[in-house]
């Protein structure tokens, strides 16, 4: 569900799997390997979920940071 009332997005398991695989392949093409660390900075949405699953699928460690953090707080979380 989105922040606005009535704003929801429905995704089937098949659509989620396809998006996850595409994102995983994109990450691999960008040089992300098992054990690499990835920070996902995006609002809660199906794409964010697929991004987390894609990292797990290729063996990359991920952390999620949602919007609203200051630049310093974001840098601290990335560094951690």
C-alpha cells in the first residue's frame, strides 16, 4: 500500500520473481558478487522488495534505508 488512501499495488508471485531475477541480473552486470554489500535507498514499494530479494538471490548482503534520513545519518548507515 502506498501512503495515499486507496493507493495500492498488487503484484503476483510470478511478477515478483521476474522482477527479482531482472534486478539480480542487473546487479551482477554492475559487478555485484556474493558477499558484496548493497545499500537499498528507496521508499517501501514492490521494487524495494524485489531489490532485497535480488540481493539475497545473488548472495549480496543488503541493508535498507528508507527516505527521510539526513545525509549524515545515511552516510553512517552505509558505513555500518
